[in-house]
């Protein structure tokens, strides 16, 4: 069933059921909000772009759907149509933040919204935000590709099936595989407990929490017998092993798309846990090849939700404290007479696990986006992971991750500036205001330094010496010594 027809409401997919329950329990926050930005430079035709957005919404009626509970069954119903708003961007970053954090009404909709922001006469930014209930990572590719086609006047072939028809066929596949999946998980299920990470203490929450983001570029050599995703996953498992996790477990998102829905927008994802038992004498590359075999066995039950195969599994926003995703990106689609740039990884300001690592493999190289809770020492983790990724031939027992010195105060302040400003690299002497900072930015930096580092910095310091070096000098050497004691007690 597609939203807007007269047919009886159809049941939602398994993935939507689990997500809806978590949302209704109040544990999701903005963790299921999926923002996407398209920056368009040049002589944009705003009317043509709005018409393209309208055509996109008509092509993908799942965006105009909502989810209701009827007699204990969750069904897809017609919801409010996604609004298309046109505005002038005063503070683009704040506008994106507001649109990202604004709540969704999952029972009435809309479950997506579009804002076209005019930044200058020759620059516009399209802000698209959808709820994960109707959108996933691959949907981003579909959306941008379809939107470009409609703007360019390229006709698209009608989609052959609806999302609801896919969900019904998936229920049949799961029913056929359920007994075998239960046998598989009876042997392979391992309850993800606490995870050892630098700076992290105690068990992670079962719900989403306020999160932060750290981005860095990395190298990832190819390994014969394993995909690039499997090599990246092996690097994360090797890192966790080096931190003292004898049997690492990571949650991964696997696609449940079939050929019939490869061009659909929707939720086609199942989260599965991947565990390993590394040996100190094996290499990272050997671990990747082993994971290749393990994943092929697990993929036989790709569409079966773990909660249906493992008894007593309680609802949670993530199956494990550490989660991993990998996306291969092609070059950004072309919009006629425009230079288009897509930001595929806009942060939604929440984290579903203690640490989520997203690798984006694009034409310009590999980028790793780390979403994490405030207590995690992210700069140390990024440094250790980078070293492992550079050399997959490293023997696991020789990895020294976590046994180096804690990140310096300068590096931790730099990480906060990078998060707030959305910049990957910031030098010690670079001026905050030259980097695009302003009074609100400074307020956010001060709040994060207070919460994360236990340091209170007066507002006037940032106006008098608006550099990392200047802030460090104003703080004084005594704070660095005090923080070393605190960092030692947290380990």
C-alpha cells in the first residue's frame, strides 16, 4: 500500500516496528533524524527546484506516510505531505541545527521536510531532513539522484512496487528463514556488555544521548579476500581488542534492499551484531579475511531482525556500545548550470551508542566520522585507529593503542573547536573569527570545555586571544597538570 490510496492500511516493515517502539519509549531524541545538505552555486531556478522537490515527493509516497497503531498492529497510513519552505539564511549553521532537531510527529507526519535557503544571489542550500522511519543511508543517494534528474528535466521510469509491498514480501522471507536464524543466533549470539574505551566508564545507556562528532581523513589499503568494509570493520575490532576487549562486538547496518526496490526511498536496513575472537598472533588483514567468512554466513539471515530470533532482547537504540557503518560514494550528481556539493554526513546531534564510526569512501578519499558520547577520549581513539588502518599487516598483539600518552589539552580543545565550527583541521594560531566563529559559537565552545574538560574560560579570553594557543596561554600550565591527574583517574 502507498500513502494516499484507498486500500486498507498495510503493516509496516520489521525495521519500522523496532524503531517506532524505541521512538515511543522516548529514548530516541534526534538520533533518528537524518539531515542532508545540497549546496548549489550558480544561476539557480528556484521554481524549477521546488517543482523537482514536488515531483520527488510524488515519486516516493513513503515520504508522505505516517505510522499508527491499530488493534495492536502498526500500519502505514497517509500522513501530512512534506512541506517545502523557502527562506533567506541569516545564520546557515543555526538554521540547519533547528531543522535537524525539530521533532517529528510519527503518527500524523510529515516525516520529512525541505527548506531552500538563499545564502547569496549565487548560492542556495537545500536542507532535507527525514525521520529514519522512512529514510536510510542509501535513500540519500536516491534522493539526490532523482532530484537532479527532475531539475534537469530527465524523465524517470515509474517505480514497480510500493514500500508496503516490499514489507509484505519481507515478512514472508523472514517467516521462511526464522527457524534457521534462531538456530544460528543460538550458537552465535553474545550479549554486548560493557566496552572498554579510553575515557568511558560504566555501562552505556540503552537510549540515545547527546553526542559530539569528530572527523578525520584516513588511508585504508586493500586486502585480498576481504572487502574494504570488512577491512575497516577488522581495524575497529583490532582497536577494541587492543583496548582490552577480548571478544569485540560491533553493531553494523546491513541493507535489506532487493533488486525491485533499489531505486526507492525508505527504510531498508537491519542492524546485526558482529563479534570476533582475535588472537594476539594474527594480523589485522587475517582478521578481515576471517570476518569476511563470518559475515557471509550471517548474511544468510540478513532480513531477520535479531529481536525475533533471540528471546528476551530488550528494545534499545543500538545493539552494541560500538557501531560501524560504511558507505561508498560516487561523485555528486550534476544539476544543470550549477555546481553542486552534497554534505552526506550532517550530524544530528545525538549518538545511539557510546561510539559510532562511519566510513565514507568517496572519489576524494576515505573520511571517518566518529559520533561519540562526551566522556570518550575521541582524539586518542582517532589517533590509534588511523595507525591501525595504515598497516593491515600489523600483528594484533603488537598494537600499542591505548598505551600511549593521553591526548594533550590542546588536542582536546581543538576537537571541540572542530565540532562546533564543522572544520576538520584547525591550527594553534588560526583566528576563531576568521574560521567563521561568532558569539554563539564561543558560548558553545565554553559550555563544552566546561562539561567535558572541567575548565571554565571567561568569554573575554576569546575576544582578546581568539586562537587555541591564546586560550591555552590564558588557562595556564596549572590546569594542564590538574587535568593529567584527572585523566589518570578516569583510566
